[in-house]
C-alpha cells in the first residue's frame, strides 16, 4: 500500500524511489547529470580557514582577512582618530576663547558696551 501523503514517507522509502528512478534513466542522461555534478563541485568555493579572535568564551570578533581589508581598517582607524583629535581641539579652542572673553569683559566697565 502506497502512502497517500508524501510527508508520511520515510527517508528510506524516498531513497528507494529515487534509486529505482535512476535505474530507468538512459546512459546519455546519466552522463550529462554526472558531468553537471562534477562541474558544480569544481565551481564550488573551497572552504578556507578563517582567522578569528577567540576569547575562549564563545565570542568571535570579526577581523579582516585580506590585505585590502587590513588597509581599509587602518584608514578607518586613522580617520576616526583624526576626527576625534579635531573635535577635541575645536572644543578646547571654544573653551579657551570663552574663558578669554570672560576675563576680558570682567575688567572693562559696562559703559563701554552701551551704545549712546
């Protein structure tokens, strides 16, 4: 008795049906399928080891792998560092100029600032 629902079939039953179906294929079809499989396997990307930092606690930090990626990370780091220094310098200049203005205005009488 054949199962009416394909979801009720066991993996063994499916494998048996596939085996019987492949036995009915002609030699040209089998050769074409074998060639297609071999070409697909050749084009498949080989698994290469990936460099990753491991803390031993299951946390993996993504790191660049190629020279171009290392260079991009270095440029990004330099740009971020330069931006931070520039921001700090600008903030320090503003703070200094406000301090200079406060010192200068305290020494001058208020009448100087009033327009008559």
